[in-house]
C-alpha cells in the first residue's frame, strides 16, 4: 500500500473514531440536558460535514423523543 492510501486510511480511521467517540459521550451524558447540549455542540464542531449528517440522524433516532429541541437548535446554530 502506498503512502497516499495509508494516509487516507489513517485519516478515515481518525474521523470515524471521533464519530463513534461522540456517540459514546452523548449516550453517557444523556441524563442531563445541559451536558447533552454542550457535548453535542462540541461533536458538531469536530466532525466533517458528512459525519455531521450521520450524527444528526443518529441523535434524532436515539434522543429525538427526549432532546429534539436541543438537537435541532444545536445543528442550526453550529452548521450556519
């Protein structure tokens, strides 16, 4: 495997790690509205555009019933 292929794989792994890490953190702080919002905003800022879309779908599916307002507001606020 060439340098470019290794670099692309490493970059993809790193961003995928951040996506999975964000989901783990959000699950752990989901007991508290303020913590959830704080961590969601951080995650949105960290992730690339395509991963933000995945995170938004995951958040709505997983926490939409509880934090739908926070999810919508956070993505609107950060993605501008």
